[in-house]
C-alpha cells in the first residue's frame, strides 16, 4: 500500500504539527526555518510520528524547496493516512 498526499508547510511557526487542510492540501506547521533541509527533516518526523510509521516510510517526492510538497507514504492508503492525521476523507 502506498499513497501520496499534497502537503502545504508553514515554516517558523510557534507550534509544530498537523493543523488541518488548506486548498486540498494537508497543512503542517513547522518550527524550523527552511535552511539546510531542517524544515524537510522536521516535516518527515512530524508526519511519521502522526502516522505511527518509521521515518523511512515517509518521503518527499516533489517540492523539496517549495511550501507545497507531494509526500509518499508507504504502508497506508490515502483514507487511512488522512484518518490518522485527524482529517476527514
């Protein structure tokens, strides 16, 4: 099972975590600044923890230098991933 999710990140937020959706993408706030890959590493960590998966199961497949990213999740369907993130399907 594999799925891809559209994710919009907000770097330098006061609180990190999944906070809902915006324009059809999962909205994730990050405490890190987008410097030297710190924000991408934090994004993978937050999503892996929220989805109860190892970090290796979550990869950025597009948009590594953008606020809008496409994330591949191994081991869950799209509906399962959205449910674990607390978002409606």
